[in-house]
């Protein structure tokens, strides 16, 4: 990830912003006037565009996953035995996010805005923010990547 700063004519800001968002995966664009007020400064966090081939498909990521029912049971038992949520480790949050992603996948593509999809997205964002604040990528793809790495490392 890197930060881009551009100083340009105010009339060019939309064109420059479009070019940058086409070339990179970007965060929100922050606009500021230069000190003399004649030009505009654009600041944005960016990363290289991700190649879909770099991310595991859901089928690849969850190939070795226990059944959804088993994971629901594991999640419930883990929460029940924890004295407080701060005791729960990263594996819990990763497995929970993966479980929610798998449940949401059952609704998709018919319902891309289901409650399950929104919940899976929120859990994925939470995991990303814990692991790498400021990371710019598809949150659910990140969960799949991390889950695939977890199952490879468990071998």
C-alpha cells in the first residue's frame, strides 16, 4: 500500500481521480486547496490492482472446512467458554468470518444484499481492520485467503 499525492488544476481533479482509480485499488480521495488556492491537492491511499487469480475461490478456500453446522457448534462453544470477548483469539474471528461468508454464499448471487451478506461483509471488515488496518481489498476475498492459509498451515 502507498500514498499518492497529486497537485493539479481544479478542472482536472475528476479526470485525474478517474485515472488513478482505474489504475489502482484506492481508498477515499481527500481534496485540499494549495496554499495559494490556485490548484488542488489530491491525497489517496492506493495499492496495486488485485488479480482475481491471486485470491482463492470460495471452493478452494473452504475445500477442507468442516461443515457449516460443525462450525456453528464450534463458534457457540468457544463463545460460551470464554470469560470475555477479549480472550478470543484471531483464529476465532477468522473462523467466524469464514462461517458467515459460507452462509452468505448460499444466498448469492440471487440476493447480493441479504442480511447474511451484510453480516459476512462486516465480520470480514472487522478481521481486516484487526490484521492490517488500512488494507484495501475485497474483505470477503481476504477472509477466504486467510482461511485457506490457516487450513494449509494446519496440515
